[in-house]
């Protein structure tokens, strides 16, 4: 597995029963079973083609008895009899991830542990977690093949654990570590934000709300990478 999938695997608790939503060839559940970290997983996807690939890889690994494949949208493929305690959703946009989680939430389909890797819109994911009584326990920011990934592990609590604006934006655990990947990402984002603000200023009809938001984010980024 690559660095991204290995990093996700490290966040999974020993003995967890996982659902890998939008599975990628079932690489992650296969690896977790091989490592004896888990004994059961559901590999789910909305598209038949990728799920067929996952089935083949599961069969080739001789793990048909440990990993089930399910065809369907989001968490609709999971039922209470599966006793899933950990949901993994990786490689999707933040809006889609929160939509999947929210659709399940509205049906009282709630899971103890969520391991998420949005490829965009991370603050929206953190905001959803906070507002639905999840506490972020671990985060990791990594870079691989020219892409930066933020991984988030959250656990269900019985109260809202408030996050500050900066914690929602950057990630509470990522802010604590601030590794080289963090600085690399946000230096690039600072340049992007400044260019965007310049273009917004050139517009005949200025979107003042959007401009204020970008200005606020520029200030936050500058404070964090220059402290």
C-alpha cells in the first residue's frame, strides 16, 4: 500500500469492525486483515466496476470469509447486524463525506469511530464532526506524489467539543504538530489566497462577503506559518 493508505491503516484500532466506503480495490481492508489488526470488514462502493475489482483482489488474497463487498450509496450498505464500529471514508470531497455521514445520521445510523480523508473541504468535515458530538483524536498531514492529504480520526462523545476557528480551518492535532508538510501546504495556499483576493478586487461587482472570508483566512495562515 502507499503512504496514504498505510497512514489510514495506522489509525484503525485493533479488533475494529470496519466499513470502507468508496473502497479502492479493498486494499485497506485486505492489508488490515493480513496484519491481523481486524477480522471483519465491509468494502462498499456505489459503482459496480470498482466493486468487481475489489471482489477479485479479496478472492486473490483468500479473504472472502473476512471481507464482504456491498454495492450501494454511502452508508446505505451497512445495517445494524454488521456491528460496524469504525467507518472509513477516504479520497472524496468534504461535502460528499459530510453528506454521506449526515444521510446516515438522519436514519439513526451512528458509528463510534470515523476515519476520514477529505481531498478538499476539510474545515467543513471538522465542523460536522464538532456539531455531531465527535471529538477529533488524531490527525495527520502527509504528502505523496505531489498531493497533500489530511487524515482525521474522530470518536463519538456525549457532548460537543468546541473547536476554535483556527482549529476548524487547520485541524486541532495538525496545529499541535505543524510538520514540514503543514508549512509546505500553507505557504502554497497563502500564495493562492493572495492571488484570489487580487482577482476578486479587480471584479466590477465586488463580492464583499467572499473577499472578507479570504482576507480572514490570509490573516490566519500568515499567523500560523510566521509564528
